[in-house]
C-alpha cells in the first residue's frame, strides 16, 4: 500500500468513527437498554444459577429486655398459683390477644386450660425462668372460667371487663 492510500484509509476510518460517535451523541435518550434475550445455551432448569436473595433484616434485643413466656408460672396479685402459660393466641392480623394457662391439677392430672386476656397479665421484672407473671384475676374467677378446647369458640377471661370482642370482616 502506498503512503497516500494509507492516509486515505486512515481518514476514512477516523471519519466513520467520528460519525458513529456523533450519531450516538445526537440520539435521544431511550432509557436503559432492553435486557438481552437469553441465549439458547443459557440454563433454565434446577441447575441454573439463582439470583442472590437479599439478606434479612436483623434486630438485636438485649437479654434483659425480652424473655420467652411459655412455661412461665402465673400467680394472682395475692400470690396464689394460677398455673402456667402453655400457649399464646393471636388474631388474624398477628396481634396477641390472649394467653392459654394450664390451671389446676397436680403433675398434669386434673388440670384444664383456660384463656385469659393478654392485658390481664403483668410481666414485671421477669429476668429468669423462675420468676412468674401476675394475673389480674382472683383464684375464684379462674376456677369459674370455661375450659379452652381447640376448634371451638374461645372464651377469653378479661380483667375488669376490659376485653373487647374481636370483630372479623366477612
């Protein structure tokens, strides 16, 4: 190739590059490019790589600020043994409504479960498993409460008539 032809070829290449850059610069913004169609060789089965799952949120609760309550003893304000918490009842929205207390009996014999309003329980300074919760009901009120049975309407014993009926949207 002669030097004149080399110069002409270089000018043509430079012109093509410049025109291409000019066309891109003058083209209106069309947003992000469309995703590329998957190639036929892309895996789509169980062996296909999965998109990373975002990490869950994390909350740290100090041990002194929260404790589990299942199995905790419940006492009246007069110090009488009212049983122990064996379950917690929540409504459809997940709001805690009541606690199920295993009441009476000895070593599980002769005991029955009753349901008490969550607001009738006071947790106080429950820092270890040996400390109990206080229930704002008398021993006589708890003895007279109807027994809790699964898959039947739940009768919740409230302190001082404070419990409001739960309204469901049907």
